[in-house]
């Protein structure tokens, strides 16, 4: 592979993964510098490329770190999802050890959030039962109590969500360290 | 040597080499591939990650021959991390050596 082929392949891979141009240039710079110094050192383009390794593999490794740091600095469900996907792509091992726990815990979290919303909205059910013509004073108190519980659970879920975000990030970082570059 | 072993200690090697003197990527790749057979390209993602974690700082320096070079320099945080890794590595390799010695050495 020539220098141009190598850099093109690496750049295209990063572009496909929607890494912004600024970051892409920064990542490619290291390899351009490497080629230039190696060439000045009398090495052949083919040898330099071979010693560097597969540009697709390198792109994957660059991408994992990029995605994780993005999820760290700009907290959003989209970014953490990208980070998880990038981590999965680095090794098959991760499909079991990352996807399993993350999906399980995330599922439980969504379930609890849904419960919080339903509990909070329970007075609405009481209002509906009122419209249907069966006023029930006990039902009113039950609904208010449920609503209170729902709000408390909702607040709890808000903080649990923040904690979960951090946990997932640390967990995928831990996994990346464990399998670092093993394909 | 097993790929998993190599990649795991690559981080430690990079830290140790840079602790000795500031180095640029190509120079590091040369020093490492002289001893360990590894795809040199993998050190760049590693360098980026360690820099982001605050273990290295970088600066560009002109060279008398060829293009300017991006040098990596170890921070205090990086030095502390390196020392921790060295201790872990020493303990780990000692345990494994002892195990090998016990099981195979007495055969």
C-alpha cells in the first residue's frame, strides 16, 4: 500500500463514521508525519504502510476513543449509544461483555422510568373514573399517594440516569482497556 | 508472542520510553518495534488517548531535516500512572514467574 492509499483508506473510514473534518485532520496528521519522517529516513512507502498495520483497524481504535470522549464531554443518549456501538465494533468479545450488561440494566431503568410516569399520572385515572360516574373518595387518596410515589421515583430516576450514564461510560472504558486493540 | 500480551504492555512501554525523554511518534514506533513485533499504527490511537487523559502534553518542534515533529512529554499525572503500572506489572510478572517455576521448574 502506498502512502496515499493508506491515508486515503484511513481518512475514508473515519469519514464514513462521521468524524468531523477537524478531528479527522488531527488524527491523520500523526500518520502523515510518520510517513514523512520514515521516508526521510530512507524507508519505502510499502514497508512503512505494512509496519503501521491495517488502516481499518487503526480507524476503529481511533473511533472508540473519539466516541467515548465525545460522550464524556457532551452528554446525550445519542453520544453514549455511539460510544457503545464503537466499543462493540472493536472486538467480538465486547458483544457479550458490553452489550449484555448494558442492555439489561438499561431495560430495567426504562421499566422503572415508565412506572414513575404511570404512578405520577394516576390521579388522571381517578378523574376518568369520576367522569364515568363512580366517585370514590378512597380512590382519590390512593391516586394522590401513587402520584407522590411516582414523583419521588421520577426524581430518583433522574439521579439514577446520571449515575447510569457515568457507569456505562466507565464500563466501556474499562472494556476498551481490557481488550485494547485485540481483534 | 501472544497478541493480547503485547497490546496490554504497549501502554507501559510508551510511558516508560517517554519518561526517559520527550519523543515523537515515529521515534517511539521505532524503539518499540525493535523489541516487540507490533503494528506500529496502534501506538497513535494510544498516544491520543493517553494525551487526552492528561498523561502527556504535546508540542511541535522544527527539525533540521524533514517536517516539524509532534513531541510527547510526560506530565506529573502521567508519571504517577506509570509508576502504578510498573508496580502492577512487576507484581504480576513475579507471580507468573513463580507459578511457572513451581510447576515446571520442579519437574
